[in-house]
C-alpha cells in the first residue's frame, strides 16, 4: 500500500484501488486532488484491468477544504495553477484506457463529485448525497465539474445542481443519470469491485483498451473521426484474431 | 418506378414508404455482398424523390444476426494492408465503406425507422442505431457480442451507445458481450417503443406516415413523444 496526501493505493486481482483516506469526510488535502506523477505511476502497471476509487469509512469525499482554498488565496499562492493541475489529473483519469469506477458511500461533494464525474461508472449507496456546495461561498466547481456535469446530466439539471448548491439523494441522482447503480449501504465496495472484475476478467487488455479509446473518441471527436478510429481498431483486432486462429502469420495470403 | 433486384436485400416501395428488408435467411447475416448492395440501395433511396420514408427490417423472423465473424476475419486477413511487422497500415476499403454507409443513412432527410424482431446482434444493432427511430417487437434479442470473439464493435456501435445510453452502459454491454431483451433495450433508450410482434410492421408504417409529413431530424424526440408514447 502506498500513500500520498491521504490518498492510498493498492492492487487487488488486477484492479487498482484508490482510497480517499482522510476520514471521516475524506477531504482532499490538495485542491488539485493528487499529483499527476503519482497517479501516472500508480496506473502505469500494464496488467491493470480497471481502477476503483472509494472513500475510507462512511463517506466518499467532502471535496476540497474551503479553508485551505481561502488560505491559499490569502497567501497569494497560485490557485489558478493548482486548479489547472487538478484538471490535468482528472483528464488523465478520464482518459485512461481501462475503466474507472467511483464507489460512492455517504457524501460526495464538490471536488469529490468532480472526481466521481471523471470516472466512467458511478456506483453509490442508497444513503449517498451529492452536491456542489461551492456556490454557497461564491465560487464554482474548479476541476472541470461544470463541463463534465453538463455532459453527463444535461445543461438544465447541471445548472440547477451548480447554481443552487442543493444536496440531492441517491434516487434523484440516478434519475438524472448522475449515478449508474444504487446498492445498499456498505455493499458499494464489493459490488463495484465484483462488477469491474466481471466486466474485465475474460477480456484481453487489447479489447478493453480499444473500447476505452472508442469511448474517449466519442467524448472528444466528431462522429466521422470517431467512426474512422472505431473501424480501424476493429480492423487491428480482427487482424490479430485472424492470425491467432490461423495459428501463425505465415498463412498464405 | 422500377426497383432493381438484389440478392441479399428486398426493397419495396408503397405510397412513399420504402421497405428495406435484410434478406439472407435464416438469420439475415450481413455478408460482404450485403454491404455492397446496402450501399447501392442507399444511393438509390437518397436520389429518388419517391421515397419519403424508409423502414429497415429483416425478412422472416429476425432482423439480423450481424456480420459472419469467420468470413469477416478472413476478408480482413486477406485485404488489410500491413507493414513488414504485420501491423495494420491501411484499413481495407470494404470496412471503411460500411461506416460511410451508416453515416449516410443517418444523414438522410427522410425518416429512417428500424423495425426489429427476433435477433439484432453486432453490426445489425449498429445499423439499427444509425436509424433515426427504432421500434421493436416483444421478445427481440439484442447484443454486441464482438468482445467474446476478442473484437470490438467497429461500425460506430460504441460511439452510438455512449451517446444514447451513457458511458457506463456502453462499457457494460460491450465488454460483457451478452444479449439483452426488448425491455432492457427500452430502458437503455436503445429502442423507442416495444410492441407485440404482430403489430410491429403496422406500427412502423403508421408511424412512418405521420412523421414523413414534416420530418426534421432535430425534432426526433418530439416525434417519439407525440407518436410513440
């Protein structure tokens, strides 16, 4: 187990587990979530088939500590740079070519919700609570949460979430597609871990990587470009599979 | 209007509504010939004013079981241009042409409605996803089984599923590769309506007659709300 800034990392059965480990609320020590270099190092093992993000204890994360943020501003630390770093970290997470599941128990606020939004699948407990409380302090989510929530739940609902600062419960979160699965309390970790294992265990990494790249393309490219890439990846896999079935690549062309 | 004969497709036209039937019994597998003919059918439908709506369906009990994997692998193996290390250099035309056909279908200015019964798997589901509307009969069987052959959907299936059903569902359906039901498909927003099998075609025709009056693709969800709920 490795730890940095109260975030810990371990690998279990080819699944990497990132634990927000600052109980009880698992506040993020750094507004930028965690150092990019560390995340890159942790996720670089080439046998990993998936990543899970969870909180230690009863909650996922209360997000960044506002006192820290305001202290940084008072001390004229470069908050802009810190936020930019954070965005890069979450972009890296979102663009990994293995699936990332956020396993959410209890509260998931602010920066915590932004981390969850950068994940590909969100599982939460029936007592989970979600919010962007930033507006109450006259600020807005700063790690791409505004943009990602528009993408995930649509403009009107994202606006309401961000502008009101209101909390929403698990059921409402699922209704607006903010979460994908609701499971009973204390079952979130096991469900997420098993789900991720079931998805990936019988699949070679080449297939998992291709699916993840295609999903990334769906987020970032035009439909024409995304389809060209999808066909290309299909073709690469088909070629490999044809060779595998033929037993050798020396088969007569 | 004289409609040409095809070997894997039946094309009919009745009062402005075209019916494109995949026709390769028993399961209407999409072979090489199908994709070639499909491209020329689309060209014909696009150019002829007489077509004011297009329904895509399968002849007999099934929509289609999708591409034939062994045939496809063989074609890719023979036609893909590779470098000295056997790595892919150029995607063969026959594959690129397929996705271009799907994009063309989606860009039609007339409504395209897939009417699905029986199996709708792999490339066939991708074809359906590029239709503007999808109706299905009860007990239809859907799936993107490519991953179980160490492949991925290659004709926009991942892209479309992401947009329609969201990332989590796309990931689950594509990586698991298992089949799912009409009710699941409705829940995932992959189909717009499920009806008893017997009334599938009449429902599709009735819907086509309504929506071809003033079809605009950006009003898709309005038509679904108005005529299919």
